[in-house]
């Protein structure tokens, strides 16, 4: 099993697939409610921190996440725009290259 840093640096697994965590973090209903309304970088920090396994210090990780999203041209990073009564579009083109891969 690889740790967080090794998996990120390796990219794809040896078989060409993606790395999948052995265990998924669990968030209680109250924790999920507390995340409502968080700015995108704050939400990313909260959701990704359990996967770090202590490999990256919290202040360092927070700085990295904030720097990663600082170049996005929209405050919401990926705004969800309502285009009809029950239709929404998630805009993934506000990143530095204007491509969905900025958030992939």
C-alpha cells in the first residue's frame, strides 16, 4: 500500500488504473452540515485532510490548497449555475488553463 505522497507522485498504479483508498473517511451528518457554505478551498482542505495520513503538516497542506485555487477566475472556483427550473451546469472552466482538467 502506498501513502498519500507516494500515490500522488506515482500518478497511475502499476496496472494503469487509479489508486483507491483502503478506507474512506466517514463524515457525520453534523460534520456535513458544518461544511455547507464553506469556500471551495476550505471545503477541499476539510475533505482531503483525512487522506493525508499525517504525511503533510496541516499548515503546509492548507497553503498548498489555497495556492492551487488562487489562480481561478471565479470566487466559487467551480460555480454551479442554474439554467432552468431543474437544470444546473457546473462550470469547470475558471481555472488557469480554462479546461476541466484544472479541477480533475
